């Protein structure tokens, strides 16, 4: 399993991304309205999907931590937030590149773009909070609460193109696009999913190592109180 995570998964991810992007650039037809500019969809859309997925995973890990405190779920929440923020920022950049020839501007205060910008700012604040709070217990609890509050914006981002008049097009489906566009998008999306998982695994390992090192420090060790000692040991487990 470790060998697959180290070598197999990255190789599979690169293969899927390469195949999906080749299909999108060479095999799929150009868009009827946007022409070849539309081909950036095979990068932009999977990035946005994975950003939303990682941020939802951050929300699930935060709720799980508050229900049953464990350094593993706290580390997963941190890893998911970082990966989600990275993919979201790249998704916004590729969206701006797409928007310039399509809308005539790189940025518009469109409901989708505005709500997503707020989302990225919220997750940036989440990560900043984690850097400024030294006590691991307080940091985990406070950041979990911030993560849950920030996740309220996830459905707003997703449904913004349906709730308000928007420059951004509504979500497409296999029924509304050329069949030759569906396969490249799906292959690229699975490749991006693999890339997200690779990043999550590596970032989680870093986070859990940092957490274990923190609680091993003399000032972070449990006191002579048996209840506190049991609480610390259960979190590491």
C-alpha cells in the first residue's frame, strides 16, 4: 500500500491528467461560441470541483473533531483546508484567464466569483488562525468552529449561478454538452482527484507529525490528573 501511495498513485494521476488534457486539447471539438478558448475548461472545472471537495472534507473533519477529539481528524482538517485553498486559488486564476477573452475582463463582481473570493478569504483566515494559536487544544477547537462557519459559503458558491443572474454559466451536464467533451472532462477530473489525494496524504502526514511532536513537548504533556492524561492519550490514538 505504501508503495502504491508513493509511486503508483502519482503515476496513475499523471497518466490520467495527461490523457484527459490531451483529449481536451486535441480530440474534443472546439466550443461553438467560444472556440478553442473553451479548452481551458478541462483544467479549470476539475480544479474547482476538487477545491470544493477538499473544503467539504475540511468541514467533515472539523465536525468529527468536535464530536470526538482526535489529533488525526484535526490534522486531516488542516491538510484539507490547505489543499482546498490551493486548488481554489488555481481555479480562480484559470477562471480569470478564461474570463478575459470570454467576458472581456479578468474579474467581475459576479455572484459566483464574489462568493468564491469570500470562500478563499475564509479559508485563508482559517489557516492564519492555526498559525497564531500555539496551544494545540485551543487551536484545534477554534479552527474547527471557524471551518464550520466557513463551510456555510460552500452551497452559496455552488448554487450562486442558479440563485442570481450571473455572467458565469450554470453547471453543465452530459446532456448539455457535446459527448466528445464529456470524456476528456471526466478523465481530467479523475486525474485531478488523484492529485488532490496525493497532496492530502502528504500534507496529512506532515500535520500529524507536527501534532505528535507538539503533544510530546514537556509543557504539552498531561499533568498528574488521570482524567487529563486519558484525554491526551485518546486524542493521539
